[in-house]
């Protein structure tokens, strides 16, 4: 399989990857033998390059355009993580290098370049959502001692979980406001579409493909596309599901402001075993600081303090230095927030 620039496309070449139109729909499927008519349509749509069957290498190493595209994708992925400020809320020092190295490796896989490029071009939010969800899925995976090729498969599955969205009309994907029931039904098809796309790719394992198929399934069977429940949902898909929800709630969109980490984890925790494996909820909470060290917090009695330590391993009971009391007077007091022993005092806001 190799990459061919538009002006080098010739009759008789056989597509190795689908060609997508401006609305994200497939206009030429893999396996099609190109004719003069096909070539004229590709030129008419100003498609810069295609992927055809042939050489073992997908991209000629001398193709500067292709190399730049790969480098730009990797850089964009890193910038996306910087923009969402993952490090502010996550204990990442011990695993960040490992996660980022695997991200580089995933982005550089030649057989997957068309998928990464299509996702990046489809929708800016989708790309950031893909990278953010990948990061948290990997964090959970590492905390559960997933290693080697299994960790790579989890990463690929999480990063490409929404690849089926590239087959959905851009008008629907980018529509402001609420989708109609008919439009929502079309969007829900992205799970099975994504599974089909990934299953056709030799770089993708069945475990990775299941992340696309099942990341909207829920532990109680209330999800889609098949209403699969509990351990019938693949382990990697369970991890991807909770990372996907966390990502979607903590990212800004043009139509909704991101929720705080505190509010997001409170909602996920409330959903509990209905939606997610309880073990994975604990794994997420153990990696995400609900109350980050150094954060300024306001209590329900209007006192203000700074988080400087935790009284428990999950960091759900922050130890505060109170700087202003309920009357607004400056103080210097230590207080541990523990809803079990003192439910009357709790953190109302985190900045």
C-alpha cells in the first residue's frame, strides 16, 4: 500500500483506502480500480492524494509532504494535550513520558495515517476529544498494569474510537444546537462504522476495534449499539467508555463550556455501577485530582482555602489551609474536608 499524489494517479491503480468527499461520505471504496472518470472526480474534488495497493510501504520516505503531515499530526496531538491542561489535574510525572511515547508511535503508524488525517480534518473538537480520551484511557490502563502490546492496543482503540464519525455528514457533525432524533440515530451509527473501518486495517487488533464498537455501551446494558452489559463489554471498551465521557465533559465546545474536574467526577461517581465498572471509576479517581494541589477552593460557608495535602489515598479528602473565614477575615487555619465525618462543610467551588 502506498500514497500517491493527485498528479501521479493513473488508470488501473486499485484503492487501498476509501476516498472521502467534502461531506465525509465515502465516494470511492477500497478495492475500486481507478478509471479516467474516477481520476477526474478526484481532481474535481481537489483531493491531494490517495492510497493504493502496491508497495509494502504506505508512504515513500522521500515524500516530504507526507513526512511533514505526520509530524504536524504528532505536534497537534501534543498541543491538544497542552490546551486541555491535563497535567493540572493528573498525577502524571511517573507515566507521562511513557504515554506520550506511545502516542508518538500510534500517530506514526503508516497504515493508520489516512484515518488520523481524516479525523483531524473532520472536526477540531473531535480531534481534541480523541487525544484527551486517549490520555485518560492510557492512565487507567497503566494503573491497572496493562503493558506491552496490550497497552498499545488500548491506546490505538481509545485514540480511534470515534473514527466512524468521518463517515457522518459534516452538516450533522457541525450542527449547532440539539440534533433531531433522526440525526442522532445517524450519529449513533459511528460505533459500528468505526468498528468496520478498524477491522479492515491490518494494524488494528480486535481488542482495539472493540473500543470503537462498544465505547457507548453501559455497564447496566442501557448503552448502544447492542445493549451489551457488564463483562460482555470488552475490558478496553469499558476503559475507553469512561475516558470518553470524562473527556467530553471536561472539554470546551462551541456550544457548551467545560465542566470542572470536581463536577465531572461527581457526575461520573453518581452514575456509579449503572454506567461504568466501579473498579474503573476508582481507577479514574485515583489518577485525577478532584481537588488539585494548590487549588483555591470556596467552602459552602463562604470560607476560602488552599489545597495543600490529602487525608486519603484517593485524594477525596483534601487538607486545606483556610486563608479567609466565613466572615471574610484573614486567618491561617488547617481544615480537613471529610463528608463522612462532617457533612455540613464541603467544597462548593474550585478554581
